[in-house]
C-alpha cells in the first residue's frame, strides 16, 4: 500500500468485465489481499499515512469496485487482459440505467473509445442473443474502439460501424437498415464541453472534511478556464484589466461553443427518437452546464418527434436508479419537478469522481411509420 502525500477523495474505480470474470473471482483471486469494505470513507488515508489495502464494493453499480486513490492498476495483468476496466463511476451510469435485456438490439450512437459499449456488452452477457451497433464517426477513434471491444471479449455482441455518422443511420432504408429497425435501446453519450472532468490532484482535503468544492485559488480558476469551465470565473474574481478582458472573451467563446454543442446534442437525441422500435434512450454528458443537460432535455421534449411518438422522461420511481439522490436541477427544468427528478446528476469530487449527467427517455407507443 502506498503512503499518500495528499488526501485525495477520489477512488480508483474499476469495472469488473463480467464477459471475462466475476467480482467473486477477483476478490478471491488477484485481489485476495484486499479487505472488502462497505464504507466509502475507508478508502482514504490522511496525508502521511499508509493507505489500507481495502476495496469498496459499490452499492449503486453492479460489478464496480473502488480502490484507494493511490492504487495504480494501469499495468495490472487483469487490466491488460480486459478482465478489469478502469472506468469512472459516473461513466458507468448510462449503460446500467439503459439496462438492455439479453436479447435486445441496441445502438451506441457515439461509441469511441468504448467504455460504455463494452459495459453494455457485459450487461447483454455472454449468453445473450442481443446485439450492439456501435457508431463512431472518427476513423482514428474507431480503431481505439475496435481494440477495446476486442480486449473486452465483446466482438460477437458488438458490430462496429467505423467511420459512420449516427445522424446518417437510416433504419427505414431497404438495404441499409440491417437490423437497425429492430433497435429498442439507444445509448447517446455525444461530444460535450467536458466541464465535469476534474483531475485528481486538484482535490486535496483531509478525510474528516465533508467534501466541499475544491479551494477557489486563483491558480485553479486559471486551470478551469483552460478546460472550458467558466462556472466560477467571473470578471470580479480577477485583478488586472487584461485578465478581465481575457475572461470576458473566453466566456463569450464558451457560450458560442455551448450553443453549438447543445444544438448537436438535441439533433442526435431527436434522431434516435425516430427509430421505429425504440423504447428507451439514455442521453449523457460529462458536463456540469445546464445548457448541455436539463435545457437539452426540455428542448427535446418539445420537439415534434418527441410529441408525436410519445417520448417522455422516465419518472424517478420507475427508474432502476431511483435510490441515487442527486437529481436534475428543478430551476433549470423550468420548475418541472417531475422532469428534474427523472434526471440524474453527479457532482465532481462530491460523488467520488467526475461531474456527469444522465437522463432516460422512454416511450410506450407503437408508431412504426417514418415521420416527416
Ligand atoms: N461513450 C464513449 C465512452 O464511454 O467511451 C465516449 C464518447 S465521446 C464523449 C463522443 C464520441 O462521439 C467521440 O468519439 C466522437 O468522435 C463521436 N461522435 C461525434 N459525433 C458523432 C456522430 N454524428 N456519429 C458518430 N459518432 C460521433
């Protein structure tokens, strides 16, 4: 066990790939020297102390384990072989919430590098007759996706559409649909601002401290600014005129970028909503901006396709993730409590990882004709 120089509260999350192994085998085999714990806090040591060899069994996501922050598993044989995937907890939410049954036809519309595709494949399972169509527009990233799917042992389940734009996928066109007309579940995790992505070293608090936002030092604000998160950067925080001008310009650029991202995000959801047999869609981002999250949801619900086909946000009490407390922001949902409760949020640091947003859309109707 490593001695920690900081007291980061950000576990190393590890997803057990059930296409290759089981949690029981992991805990009885390669990690038998680790003691399973039920308390998240037991993963963290105070600065200068040795981290205990403990492993946390996550109560929200099946087959997800948390290790102390200094644990480096990147070269571990089980990671190299694809039995374990180093995947942030929040990034496991979409596939778990989508939960396709073993015989489902599924689309991952924006798939590379493949964390969620391989997670979906594990949910479908070795014995499942289901299939995942994994679209990835970028050819270079498609290669990474291919490697990851191979490593996960998911080649039989996943059909990779390398270099294919999901927006051009046509489930109605004879000769092109090739099973897309049977797709019932779609996972959409499109490009976003990434404003929820936080780095481990920025959070250094003592274990006894309740987990507030990281110290608002000027340096960390400058770092955030580079990453495109302008949430805490306002001209009044800063001193020089030059810096103020720089921030104002940056915020304007950010708004422009957010607008272009959210336009694309809406388009991709509405496209998925047209799929004839679609019944369940998850939309997710690693952004903390309401513009890419709740606002996208509201705008999609107002679209013709959503209205005509009867799409709605799944209610919290219907959802398999209902015990997760942090939900969408009511004020960003125009005061609609039910929509806000249907959305799932994850705050950076506070929830043990990156900032994230997921919403499940569902529909019960049976309209199968193409819409204009
Ligand atoms: N879900 C992935 C995972 O968990 O590993 C991460 C997806 S990443 C946020 C978004 C991906 O969507 C990028 O690889 C990007 O190239 C791809 N993409 C963007 N627009 C697309 C489109 N219209 N069709 C297919 N892929 C697209």
